[in-house]
C-alpha cells in the first residue's frame, strides 16, 4: 500500500531524511518511533506530499507521490492524516468540519456528507456534539473529531503524526481506543507516536528512527524483546521505565 524507496530530504545543508526505505502492506499497522528530531514526522508527511523530498520515490497504492503529474489533492483525499494539533476549522461547527471536504473534494451532496459525518461521529462517541464548535470540546474530543473527519473521505491509508502528544494524559486513552478499533478493523495505518503500550498492543511492525535514518524496521515482538541497535535499546529503556 505504501512503498518508500531510498527517500532523502534536506533543508539547505541539513539532512532531515537519509536513504529511508520501508513498505507498509494493506491492513498493516506500522508504528514509527524514535527520539525528538529523528525525522519521524517528516517521513510520515512525505507520504502524502505535505513535505517534498529530493531523492528516492514513494508510491501510495501505485501512485507516485513525487511525480509532478500526480494531483496531490486527489492523493490526499485518499490518505487520511491526523495531526498533533487537530487542525479543525475553528469557525465551523463539528458537523461542518466533517462535511466540507466531502462536498468539495468528493462531490457528495450535503445530505450524503452529513449522513456519513454523523455516522462517524457516532462511531467515535461524539454524535451529541455535532452542532458545537471545536473550541467547546476537550482536546481528546477534538482529536476524535479529527479522526472522524479523516475517515469521512473513505481513505485507503491513515497517517497519524503524534496524535496524542498535545493531549492531557487522561485524554490519551480515548484517542488510542479509536485508533485501536480502526487497526482491528484492518485499516492500513502509519503512526508516529511515543505511546509504546499502543505500539505493543496494535502494531504489526515498529520502525525506529534516529538522526534521519531508519535504524530498525522489525516485527513488534522482535523490536521490544530484542532491539538490535544500541540507540533503540537506550530509547526503549528510557521510555518504558518512564
């Protein structure tokens, strides 16, 4: 579903990604972890073209992300993205947040878009809040709305960029529960996260990055039980005994 081949990216002389190669199969859940500044968020943002890259290639369901002929707006409508800071439109109600792209990008009628949006709000436990504005909801609720909004587009892949790192600790669980359910239903997912409990529970594979490189890319049991690199061992020791 996602093929990343030898991708490199730099800002001027600063190398952000170096020769990153990995694949994500249909229905697979891959967690990307590593220390701050290791390139995790940049890697995930190259997958839907939010971050351009200078070398290598990325294919999503056969479509080349870096090809100038590829319509990125079309690609992004099929690749759901959930950000650290929700990115909801503050001036639109929750239901309008969920229907806007459905109407404008997918061409759905208002009735269709609302029906889809309400169904997904119900699924994330927020149907009663449809008429509210984002600012009236807690951070955890806003992030669940953001997930519902991404799902409204019937994505083939979901990307999560540290979806819980801006939340109060007691709200983290409600967002991870929605993500866990998605994973169990077979959604193809790439998640940048520090939530190692979630990774242990849900991931098929773990990618560990450091200094812009993929240092380990292994089934989760191997990664947690026998990390190969010293860097991953240090990282896990710190984060698991935290």
